[in-house]
C-alpha cells in the first residue's frame, strides 16, 4: 500500500501542484466511495499513510444515553466492539475494510481524484499567468483542433483560437511562433490560457524588442490600432527632443520596421507621431491623405469633423473605410469625414432651412399695405405672401389686429403684387402708333393705282392670278414640231 503514497507524490511533481492537494482529493474520493458502499455508517474519515496506504474509518461518539444509534455508542457497546475502557465523550475510529469497496466505488473515487487534480492544475495555471496578460511568449504548435491551434508554453498548453489568428498566416504542427498572452480563463469550456496573433499588443511587444529606444522608455508607444492581416497604425512619442520617435521605429533603411513586417507576414504598418492636440493628431493619423481642416464638434463626447479635398476623400476613408476606422481607434474619437463639395452643400442646405420658405410679407408695403397691418400679420405668424394668400376671409378675421375692414386692403395688395409679374398683351400697330399708320396709307394708294394700270393693260392677268382661284402648276411646254419645209 505504500506504493500509493509514492505514486501520489510523483503525480504531484508531474503536474506541478502540491502533494497535499492530491492527498486531500484522494481522501474526499475514498469517503464518497465508502458512503456509497456502507449505507448504515454515519460519519466517515479517510487517511493516507506512507506505510499502511489508504485507510477508512467510521467515527463513533461514546455517550451515556444513545440518541443517534448510527453515530453513538454506549461504553458497553464500545466494549463489545473491542474498544474497552472508554468513558462518555470519547471518540472511536472504527476501521472499515477497503476490500468491501467494489468496482463502481473505485470508479467514483477515480473520477473525483481526476476532477480535483484538474481543478488544482487550473488554479495553478491561473495564478501563474494572470499577471502575464499582454506579455510576449515563444511557443510551439502542438496540435490542430478544427480551426484552433493548441500551443505548448512549457509548463502548460494554451489555445490560439481562429479569431485570434491573422488571415495572412497559416501554421503546422511543430512551428515555433511568437504570441501574446490574451487572457486566462479559470472555468468554462475554454478554461486555460488564451494566446493571440491578432491583438494590437503583439505589434507593441515586437516594437519593444526591435527598438532599443522603446525598451529604455526614450520613445513611448501611446496607442495602437490594428486589423490583423491588413494594416496597423501605431502612435509613438519621444521624451528626448533630440530623438525622432518615428525615425527610431523605422530604423536605418527601414530595417527595424521591416523585421516586424516579416514577422507579421507582410502586414502594412503606419508609424505616426503622437500629439496632445487632437486636431494635429487626427491630421497625422489619417495619413497618407492630406487634410484640409479639422473641426472639433464636441470635445466632451470626443466627436470631430474632418474636411478633405474632393480628390482626397477616397484616400482618407480607405478601402472599406479601413483608414478612418483605424484612425478613430487610434485617437479614441468619433471622426466624420466629408469632402469640400459635401460640406458646401450641407452649409447651403442649412442656410436655406434658416430662411423662411416664400416671399417675405414686407414686400406688400410697396403695393400699398399699411405697416401696422404688416406688423399685425407677422405677430400672428403670417410671414410670407404665399401663406397670406392661402388664408380664407374667415381665417383672416380671426387673426389678432386684422379686422373685417382690412380684408379688402389685403386682397388689393396681394393682387397688386402678383399683377406686376403678368405679361402685358401686344396691341395693334394702328392703335398704338396712329401717326405711323397715316404715313403708310399713301403708299398703299400708289400700289393700288399701279395694280389698276396693269389690269387695264393686260386684262388676262386678273383672271389668271385671282385670289379665289387656285393657281395650278404650269405644265411643261410641248416640244416644237419639226418644220416640213426644212425637213
């Protein structure tokens, strides 16, 4: 039986947990199995002895008068069960035979032990990795489960879910990869360590390893926004005026940033200079687009409006809105991007909405409407000529300051206003200019005399060109007959 004690100690070393935890798990499992087997026994205790192994005991209390026959004995009953000389108040530990535990009881004990060991492992892993969230870790791909990867962190296994993987990457069993510790779950289906290759913290940790100025806090990473597999924007600031934060991250001929891009399988990285001024920071964050102007709409809610040239709008928004989306994450502000044309149309529509729809009623003063009546109409909410013209006489009488005697004045003024837009009819020339008609008359007489003289000279003309008879088209002249003499 001593080998059980040694096996428990070896298991504790293998799992990296304390042996007392496993001993307690074994005791609980044996007690549960014994209760299933010995139904007429009250309280049960178990022990793991290095020499004797696992022992099970039924606990009895010595009393003068028995009230609980299962858990109590009188001194006489204790003497009959080979426990002589006990006084009331003593406790007896009656050993139960382990051989009586059947196969089912052993299976129950095994399940309880395994469950306790797993719980101890999870607690141990949680305590070790809960303070390492966000750290960079080297691991090896151990196996593939559906789309998830299980990696080996040395002391424990971790899970790399599909959603925490970059779309540009694919790994096989045995590949060595660098991941960032994303979370540690104590309970649930995915209990354990969750690692990531898609988190923005991975890019930040890689820059800390590649750029010495970041490692010694000369250059500080202010924020980072990432869409794994496509683009990352990272904002940096320098604490030393003589150190260029962006240049330090790029490195000589881009060597530093290129090594990170290779680690991320070609993902694009924008390194941006941080500024405490949100307007200036937004101008940098929306690069490579050129910004015309930035307006802070609400500083408390962190809402700003960015205006760009019409040619820069698509570049500022980016493919599927990616550029402005990453810039908004980087700043922590809500960004509205508009072109110059869109802003102009918006301002025009706002100005138009501020003006009343229609002609101001003040123009009726030129048509003879008294100023006092105009003021009364404006006070009653009638501010346009169109609205005034749509009111009935009954509605006009109900307006304050407008009496029955004023209604005719209102209609006269409205008719006079609209009359000026009507086009006047064209009058005959003789009526409009009688002098001109008298000058034209002698010319007509001369023409009439000329026509009479022509008629007398050639009377056939009048019959040929009469106004009531249609003029038939002339038929072609017949060809001349050949002269018989010449023939």
